[in-house]
C-alpha cells in the first residue's frame, strides 16, 4: 500500500463537516449524489482503527455532554481555548462576554472557527504563543485535550509553557478520560505493552486519517486522575479540583502556585 | 505501525451494528459509556481511506434506495442472494414467498442474517457452491456487488460459475456504480494509474478494517456500464437490460444464453 500523504487532516475534517452542516460548499457525496457523513479516522500504532462521525465538533451547547457545561462555568478572566477546533467552546464564551482566544495548529480548523464567528484566533503551539506576549487567567483543554500532555516527556514542558502564559492565580481546566476501566484485551494488552516500554499505559501513539491525508504519528495521553496528578507534581501547577461525576471522564483543574 | 490482524471484518461490523440496532449484546461504547456508531472502514491501496456507518446494512425496505426496490421487483423463481450480508434483501424476498438462498463467505454475516430470520443460508463462494448441486433462476448481486466481478481476470470465471449454478433462462441482477463522473483528482489519478497497469480504471484494490481486524487486500470493481458489457461479452450471459435511472448507480440484468 502507498502511505497516505501528510496534511491538515483535522482542518479538512472540520471544513467538510461544516459544509455538510450548512449545505454550503463542496462536501462528500457517495457516487457524487448521496450525502456522506464526515468520518474522522483514528489509527493506533498496534493496528487498531476507529471511525468517528465529525459532526459533534460543531455541536451547539444543547447537545454537549454535562462535563463541558461544568467546564465552561468554571472559566474566569482572559481565556485561552487550547485546540479551539471548530470553536464550539469559544463561541459560547464569546456569547457570555468572556475574552477568549482560540489557539490551534490546524489552519483548516482556524478557518472554520473564523467562519463560525470566533473573533480572536491564533495559529501556534502553546510553546510558540509564549513569545506573543499575551497572558491568560484560564486555559481550557477540553474535548479530551488533556491528551496534549502526551506523557512523562512532554508534560513538564507543556505545563511550563502554560505557566509562562499565565497571569497570577491562573487555572487550567483539562478534560480527560480514565482508560483503565476496560477489560477488552485489545486495550488492556496495549496498556501493558506501553508500560513495558516505559510509557504510561494510556499513552496512545496515534495518527488521524481522512480521505487521502494522514497526520504524522503523535502521542496522545489518556490516563487516570492519579497518573495525571503525578505528572503535575513538581510543576508550577497544583491539582486543586477533580470532577469525576461523569466517570470515566473527568475535569482536572490546576491552579498556578504563587 | 503493527499491521492489523486478518479476520472476519464484515461479520464483526454486522454483529456490532445489530447489537447497536437491537440494544442486545456487547456493543461499542466511547469510554465504556456513550454509544458509538459502527463505522466500517475501507482503505484503498493508494492510501485513501473512508469510513461509512454500517447501520444501512440493516435498513428496512422503507429506507432503501429506489434501485433496490426495482431490483427485487425483477426477481423470479429460486433466487441466490450473493453476498447476503445482514439479509435485508433476502428477508423481503422471504416475505414475498420467493424461495431465496443467502450466500456469504463471512461466518459473522451469516450468523447475523440467521438471527434476523433468513432461513436458507450457505457459507461458500459462488465457485464452491456449484458442487452443492442447487440451481437458481435469479442471482442477485446488490449493494454494489457488481464489484465481485473484480476485473478482466476474475469476471469470466465468476460468470462461468454463475452459469453452472443456473437453470435455463436464468438472470443475474447486479448493482453497479459508474465511477467516471468525478473530477476529483484523488479518483481520476487513481483511475489513470490503474489503466497504466493494465487494469480497469475503477478496479479498486481495497481492504476493509474494523477495530483490530483487517481483510486481505482484494479487487473490487466499479466500472461503467460499457466496461461491464465488455466483460460479459463472450460469456454464457447476455446483457439484456440496463437501468440507469439513478445514475451514477445502475442495475445490469444478464440473461443466460440458451
């Protein structure tokens, strides 16, 4: 098989999902005729593959999961939405008058967020954004973006970059999933193999695919609250709240140490 | 990346789709909690990948495309449903009192068809089924299963095997898709590359994937009615009707030459 071309998978997924939702612009059709839902494909390095409909990235607040509502209710002050995607979270905060900035590394995602009305958008990684001189009171890592901490290697650097972007008393609100409730051998075997290699059990090695495009392989962390607490230990942040009401999903709130 | 394990992808897809539709049995959940639609993943050898919701395999007649209704209305006599899948076509024919046999190479698909009420099922290829001694008046290759003719190498053998299974005056009703209406370079480039290699333009090289499983790579044909007519030429069959009312989809009817 030919390897797929590297490209802005997430941006293409969101662009097509927006076209399907609005009926505007070219969009995927079966046989050039029947509408085809936009499916984001996630491949894991052990050969596991899953397709997930992308429409949820555009969901209005009425269709959100309860933890998303509890997360946005915790927001205060200048807010950085890390991985703004199609902007569903940023749009609600804008409506509430919160000064919110959307950050993403996907040009396509930023274009979609802009078309949907998000006003303040930045194309950068968290690390690169430090040099822009802007500072925040709240950092949101929703939509499972606790995963961006990747594992033991990346977490300290990302926590340091967020601290460099933080005003005194700032908070990080991160949405994670505890992966260890499963008894599915496809997953438990993967977790064991990861640990044998010195990685966290749920330190996933993934790539996204959509049509002819793929991302490079990247690490994405699903971990227990205890593992996350251990990653935060010794950083400029302190785990000050853990909301597990929708377990296995959770919201971890970190507060900048004075 | 580890290569996925070879297995009964289609059977697993249908089993999970049935579990989701009925609410009975283990079924895919996000985080062990939220229902996840069953997505069949189709990978092409140029790196193109598509996910398609599998629920349509269970669709009741009210949700079918018009060409499926026109196809079943053409059925007469003992009928072999080639690639019976979850049995949606066979169930309707049973209801109409048509003596219908469902054929599939997927044990999982046959298990789902049986649970849904299809009574006469055979686990075999068309070629192997010849030795069983049963003979038919109608062969159905619906759900795009004109693709089973694969290309110039396979088509004569499959047409011969169907002729060996046929009673005098028998017919084949095959559903195909003309792929050449597209201007998408991802597809037109693939068609050109195929032709340079001596294959039909729409002679797809595919594998199916679902979770940890993949099929072997196989050829599956999407071709124009003209290309299909050329494949049939010189076989024991004659193209006696072409229904292009839902172009780019079409129904090709072949009749056994006396």
